[in-house]
């Protein structure tokens, strides 16, 4: 199981010393939540040797093993023990992330922690605990969004297991999420979630496409490409609304006028989504839940955090000759630049080394 208890204890003590009692409950649930997972994880190879293993589970684990090998052999992602064990959490999500932003601003709130630095969310292994924290933020007058998370990375500090939550959305999704989470172990820049997540999304997209090509599954590849095309349309819808809200919040109008304009912009977003469904997606309704639930600054910010820089990373991969090792080196090099200039350098560089 490789619990590494001394490392856990050292981390817990460091968190206590650095942040004191006020956040001890939060850190305790994080450590205990992860400890409960890894203590329940069983090696995939051992599970596959069990004659009693149901056929469906066996097929999923064999697929996961192949994906894990592909990640190392073809994508140059870390060759370690992460995603080589499995645990069934018994639920749809492993954690819940809480995001918050001011009522009249798109500047998402951040929280700072040892090792990972400052990030625009707080994660909880309990949905009730996440909602309780979110309620406190709402009481401060903030826009708040709580989203379920099917997987997470400990950045190589621990051997992250495969989770049942990673299998619930199909084979292609499983490959995507393994590639994404392993990317965080390959390159991680403190205090820049936009950079880290967009990099991981880029590797996820490149890797998933190569995985499907390797498997010679044209139907699955076509489905993935169609899904990606819809995702680009979705991101364009969100970007247009965020731009409109930026203008609204930066205007000299009073707060009541800004609130009314904000509500109108969000309703316009929903209307444009319905037109996109009808005109471009042949009625595809996979985003309905996102649009039917409340939309606010925090929810819109999560989309930007994960996706704004993805095109620049894809461009950099091409500049690097589609060579993963050179690409990762370039990502690390740019990641060492000043955070205020990093996105600009990424978007404008014409060299890989």
C-alpha cells in the first residue's frame, strides 16, 4: 500500500507549524481523506490475478494498465507507481472543490498552502464539508461555485491510485484523466494554476488523440474530435460572456446597474447556448446541467483557469516538433519566468529550447 506514514506525519506537522490551529481541521480532512484512499488501494496486477474478479472490472483494469504504460512510453510522463493501484470510493466524485469570486469581479479568490503554493480553490473529501465552507463564503457576499472532482494529483509526493470515479465516463475519459494528472507530476509551477492546468489539458488532448490513433479506433477518435469541437464552442460562449462582464465591472455604473447588467449577460449566455445547440450541435444536450444550474463569477472563472492558455501550449508543442521531452523542457523554462510575463512569453515565443 506504500502509505509512507512518516512523510504524512511530517507534512501534518509542517502544516500545523506554518498555519496554526485555525486551519488544522481543513488539513486534517485532506490528509485523512487521502490516507483512507491509499490504504484501501490494491495493485492492479494483483487484482487482475484474482479469478473471482468480475469480467467488466477486469477489462477496465487491463485498459487502465495499457493507458498507464502508454503514458510513460509514448508521452514521456513519469514512470512511477502512480495509477498502478485501484480503489473504489463508492461515490461519483472523490473530492469537491470550492471556488469563490467577488460579486462584481472575475478575480477568483486564492488560498495558499505549503508545497502546492496558492490555488484558486479549496478541496474537500466530504461534500457536506465543501458546502459548509461555501455557505460561509456566500455569507461574505461572494459568488461561490462547488464542483465535483473525479481525480486529483499529489504531484508525485504519493502514489496516486486509480479511482472508480475515473472510470465512470468511458474509456476515452479514463485515458484523458490519467494523462492530465500525470502531467502535473512532470511539470508544476507554484502559484500559477492557469499555467499548470492549461499545460495538463494540452497534454491530455495531445495524448488522448495519440492514444486513440494507436488503438486504431476511428469511431472513438471521431467521437472525441466532435466532443472537442463542442468544447471549443462552449469555451467561446464563456469567453464572450466573461469579456462582457469585464466591461460591465470596469464601467463607472453604480452597483445596482452592474448587477442588472450582469444578470442580463448571463441570460444572454444561456440564450446563445440554446442557439448553439440547435444550429451547431444537432440538439446535443451534454452541457444542459452546467447551464441549468446557477451561473456566477466563480463558475465562469473555473472555465478560464483551466482553458485560457491551452492554445498557446498546443502551439508550443508544435514549435518543439511534437517532441514531448523538448516540450516539457520548454514548459519548465517558461515556467521559471516572472509570473506577470509568463503567459505573454508562452503565447509569443518562437523557439523551443
